[in-house]
C-alpha cells in the first residue's frame, strides 16, 4: 500500500474558523484562502493513518495583531479537528 499525506488548511476570519479543502499538496490548499483571512494554519497527517496526530503549522498571519488576537480569543487558537 502506498503512503500519502493529506493536507488541510484552516483560515481564521473575524467570523470564525473556515475549513479549506483537504488536498494532496499544501500548495493546492492555499489557492482557496478567503480574502478576509487573519490567520492560516495548515495541517497534515498520513492518509493511511486517519487516527494519527495532526501536525499543524502556521503559514500566514495578518499584520493586524489586534484583529488576530480578538478572533483567537473569540474562536480559539486552533480549529477543532
């Protein structure tokens, strides 16, 4: 059985966390980022191990630190998986 990695992107906006598509390449996920995004996290796990721990990295943060802090306080620092 071949091993593949599945990537999912989450975007934090003033309205909350928005889950992006799950794709085979992290570059594909970033094509779908909403314009109003304050923070973007991208997570990955092995497709053959759906219960494996999700590895998450921050790939974008708005320079508007107050808006980011407000949204994180309201919706949490990371989405619920």
